[in-house]
């Protein structure tokens, strides 16, 4: 019983990080149709910003989260304004361009601060572990879980209860008609990209104390996050949460009970079959096309 | 034959001839080997251009075919190594290290070189036909094709790394014999291998060109430009797409076999994600809608990569430069360098209307032909 509960908690912890990465990706893809392969690099830049703030300024991780969010958001906004903006009519080319940006970002970091692994210290108040129902779990992991729930709640509020969210949803349904109603789609696209990038940056900052920080760290996250988006279906925030939890728990359990590689192969095969039969994802709302 | 086609064939011929003449000016075995490697990657990029540029299938898993071909050749050459490198009764060394007692059944046929060469093309083709009909029968298009092919590549790659007992795992298959064919020995560091590869490039270029000029090739271009319309005309779109996907995989597998010969080993990095995405880059830089452009794109980019990473100043920054150049080309030259050259030719040679054009004209033509017969 206790091992199962511990497994569930580990799975949730994986899921909460997946959710933070995938949420930004899902919003960007759902709104603009851009497949953002540079998303993993946003995660990486978030982690490096956390490291730089801690090493050179001496600010703790929790205090610097807001700064990290806005730094990476600015980076995402600049990329949208300089590159992505030109590619909305060629969705396949966004894969290529964002991949090129990702390569550049990795190499730029490698040139600027070196390719060796970096470590970020866990906030001292959270380095202990907490006991829940007899299960020991690190306080920091609980904090990530809580924070991602808060961020999800905020995103939901932003999307469904504010005028900017309404505009965003209008654009994702039909950009031209939305423009006819006076919605400035260019501005919204820029903001969407910035917000998605900011979320990825937060995810990067939050995982930085758990794993080592390296220029290549983003690559694994972007693939997993893509699987979350594909599984959950775009334009469905609840779907993103549900598929994060499913994939998080699945990864946790499979890695525990069987061969890691084989588990991955199975997950990928499942994704291939899923796309073939339900390209709109498991949780997509029914929309008339 | 239109003026344009004649010009195209002439250009292809001149480039191939130039490639074939290189060893007469150069007899440094090391440099020839390096050039041969670039040429093989050129064939690989050309194969992608056939499916991406001509049929609109962005295959991010192109390296899977390449790797499968490479492993087929490596298995045959491994079984031909002198017994020093092998275990009892010719068992490959890595199997001995992994406590494999007997040669697994799927290694047996590779004692025959003819079978290996056949398999190097047939295995990727069979894989592509299975995957292709699975994808295209379900009318999966665009971005989802890219994601599925990428996922399929990851699966093949993980399986090969995981089955270390039979595939050599991370190390791949090393210590290979040299290929002997028709009484010739192909040493990787000799002009014979270079000629083998240059001739292969020529043959596969003209083969692919013939495919694009055939009726099927025209229909493929029409599918690329407007899939629904072609389907309404009654063509079996899925079959044509699977055909393009399989031909491209076959050529990639062929290139994989050649790569094993010049590299003298096969490794899981021949079918990893970075290589597969690099192929897409080469294709985009050279021009996805031009077979020769894609091949030259690969040769130029890998050549520059080789040259830049050897010099002190660029050792660190060439990736940055490449990434930047790539983004610029995607933004401003969506048809790559070949597209730029083509628009130059357009200015000199006014378009003749009778020729089957390369772009939208193909879709319209197929349409005109069919609607004439229809009600």
C-alpha cells in the first residue's frame, strides 16, 4: 500500500513539471498553430537564469521566480516578433525555424557560460521532507505541486474569465473573423508566446535544484511535453492536466516496474497509434469545423 | 522534351561529372574519404527531397531508413571479418562479450552479401510501406506526419540500443571487413570507394529525377499542392504517398549501406534524432523542391561543418552560425538555394507554358486532363 502511494506521489511530482512545460506549449500551439521546438530551450534558459541569479546576485530560487518568468517571457516575445511572426502561413516551417532557434540558444549558452553541468541550490526552508499518510516526500516537490496547481488555476482564469483570454480564444477559433471584430491578433500572438515561454522558464527554474542544469536539458522536456499536448488535445486546458497526470503516473510506474527503454518504446508506440486514430487528442472538445 | 527539362538534365549531368572527376586532381586518401562521406549524406538529403519536396511528406524519421540500411551492410561485413576479431565459429565479438552462444537466426542470411545488399534496400522499404500505409490510409497530414515519423524513429533507435546482445548497443557494429564486389575491394580510404559512391549518387539522382518526371511524380506534386482536389479526381492519394515514402526510404537505405562502407562501422547515431533533423536542414538549405539542390545542400553544409570545426576560431561557434543561417534561409528563401538559382533562370528563360511546370501548374494540369474526360 505504502509503495503504491509513494509511486502515486512520485508520478504526481513528474506530472506537475510536465504540466508546467506542456501548458505553455499547448497554449502556443492552440492559439497560433506554431509547433515550438524551441520550447525546451525556454526551459533551459529559465534554469540558467535561476543559476545566474543565485551565483552572481545571490538571490534565492523562490525570490527570483518572478524575475525568471519575465526574463524568459521577454525572450519568447522577441522571438515571436523577429522570426515566428513571418511564418504563420507556413506552419510546417515553424518546426524548422524554432528548431534552428533552439540550436542557436543551446550553443549561445554553451559559449557564454560553458557546457559543464551547473547546480542550483534548493531553498533551505524546503530541503527537509514532509510526511503525508506515512509517506516521506520532499517539501520542495510538494511546493512544485502546489505552485503548478496555482499557475494552472491562474491560466484557466486568464483564458476563461478575462477579456484578453476571450480574445485569445476567439483568435484560435478564427483569426480573420476575430480581426474583423477589432481584435489585434498580432499583439495577442506576441503575448501568448511570451506567456508560454514564461511558463516554460518557470518550469526550468523549478526543476533546476532537482536535476543538473546543462545546455541540452531542454530536449527531453520538449519531446515529453509534445506527447502531453498530443494526448490531451489542443485548446483543452483540462486535457493538458489530465494527460500530464496520465503520462506522469505512467512514466513513474513503468520506470519502477519494468525496463526503462521498453517503457519508453511502448509509450511512443501508443502515441503513434493515438495520433493515427484520434489526431485531435483524447480530451478535445467537439467543435464543428 | 522541353528546353527546361533539357537544361535540368544537363545541369545534373555536369555536376555529377564534376564529382566523378575529383579523384583525378586529388589523391589524398583521407580527403577522398571525407568527400565520399559528404556525397553519401547528399544521397540521403536527396531522398528526403523526393518525399518532402515532391510529395509534401515531411519525414522527420528519415534517419531510420538510413540506419537500417547501414546496419544491414554492417552485419554482412561483420560476418566476413578475419577470425581474429570474432569468437568461436565466426561469432561476432560483441556477441561473445554479451554471452550469446549461437548466431541469432536473423543474422544467418547475412552470410550472403547479395542478400545483405537486397535487405539494405528492402528492409527500409518494407518498414516505410507499413508505416506509410498506416499513416496515409488514416489521412493523417501535415504536422502529425512529422510527429509520427519522429516517434517511429525514436522507437527504432531505442530498440537497437536496447538489444545490445544482437546489435552491439551503443557501440554499434565495429571492426568490419572491406566490401568485395565483382572482384574489386572497396577500401574506405581509396579512390575505388569514392568512385563507387560518386556513381551511386549519379545513378540515384537520375533515378529520382525519372520518378519525378513520370506520371506518378506529377500526381505526387499535385497531391503536395492540393491533396483534396487530387482525391476528388479519384486518385488513391494514400497509395501514391506511400509509394513516394517507400522510394525515398529505399534510397535512404541504399545511402546507409554506402555510409557503412566509408565509415567502416555502423552506430546508433546513424539513426538518432539529431542526424534526422540535420537531413531536414540540408534539404531546406539546398532547396527541398530540387533533388540536386538538396544533395548539394547536404554536401555544402557538411563540408562547411567539417572545415569550420577544424579551424580554431570556429570550433565553438559554427553551430551558432549554422543555426542562424538556417533560420534566415527558412525565413527568406523557403525554396532554398536552388529556389534562388531557379528564379534567376526564370528571368533568363521565360517560362514555356506547354511544359509541366514544377509548382501549381501540375495540379491544374492533372485537373484539366481528368475533368476533360469526366461529366
